């Protein structure tokens, strides 16, 4: 595999579009009410980034179906023929094709591999979604295409996956890559990255309390990790600029039956296609 250039670490963290940054700055200067409305909309609206050619080529080799979960469309991909089924779950503003190296490697290792592009992601006509809707997609796929032997998830997809396990998803093993530990830190990271101020941060926290209960951290990876009894593998890069490495360390500490791997110079997204990471996942799953 080719060496990763230093600049590639930063390429693995998508920049905020300049027009969006300008819009946010303008709103905050003019109206707190309008800014709150904009922040709430953006918090539940994944950014749809262009799909690289290498991922488009990968998708063309897969069996594809369009399905609906609670009236929202998802795109489901399949590869391989085996009774041992694996589900891959992408992160926020991600897509199934980000597993363009991992999927084929798992297939070659003897698994039937399923992945999906969540509502409001990829080419979906939907514009908004949230983590618990992704959880519902996981449960739907397990019922219609499973049962899955294991689940491999990235970023916020890991929170969705652990919530599905809490709700009865009977996988034997789970892999988390670049997973955030705390819901509050997700909000703080969102506001910091887009340039929203402390007032907007508190507004979003209050909205979550109102919508999902005062104890909204019940949906967080760290809290859920403490309840897991199946074996887990937590992988995180120390150069991840989207999710701090300390969150992974807390997740590992909470999950008593977990293995842990720290990588370097892969950032938040290149970790999905690194050969050594993929080999470690295959070893863990087999």
C-alpha cells in the first residue's frame, strides 16, 4: 500500500464549505433567532460530499437495492456469498462506499458483506436524519438481510450500532472506528467546527434534552460501552481531528471485554482503508 503523505491526514477531515461558513457568520451577526433555526437544521443535515472515482468503481461491482425504513430511503449493498454475514455502518456525512477496501477484504476472508447509505446521505433525496434513525436502519437490515454475525461501524455510526445492540441486535462481535464517546462532545465539536458560539451550543443541548430526555447521554458510546458483554474492538487514530483520541480511551475503559488499537497519521477517515487496520479487524472477526 502506498505511503500516506502528511497532508493526507488533513484531507481525511472534510473542510466546512466556505459558503456555509460565511452564512453562519452572517446569521450570528444579524439574528440569534435565525441562527438557532439554522443551527438546528444543520445539526440534523448531513453534508453530501462528492464521491471519489475509486469509490464509484467499487460500487459498480456490488449488488444494489433501494429500500425504505420508516418511509425514508436507504441504498443497500451486498458482496460475497457466505452464511457469515457482516454489516458495515458509515458515519455522519459518510457513505457506504467509504468501505471500498474493507468490504472486498472481508468478502475475501469468507464473509458476506452488507453496507448501506443512510437516509439523507449520498444520493438520497432526503435532507435530514439523526443517529436513532440510523439505528432503526440497522435493526431493519438485520431483520430483512441478517442475522449478522458482527457489525463494523465508523464515527457516529458506532453510536447507532451500540444503540441497536442495546435494542436486541444479536451480533457476536462489534468493531468501532473513530467513535465519539459523548453526545455533548458531538454537539461541542459540531459548533466548534462550523463556528457557532456558546449560546448556540447551549441551545442545541437544551433541544436534545427536550427531545430525547434529560439523560440524553444514555445514547452515547461510552455509556453504552459499559453495558456491552460481547467482545469489542476499538480502533482510533491519534491524529483524528474530528474525534479526540481521549474519547476512544474512555470507550475502551468502559467496555470491559474490548480490545484496543491506536494508529497514527490516518486521521478520521483514512483509517477505514488502511491495510493494517483491515487485517486487524479480519483477525478479530475470524
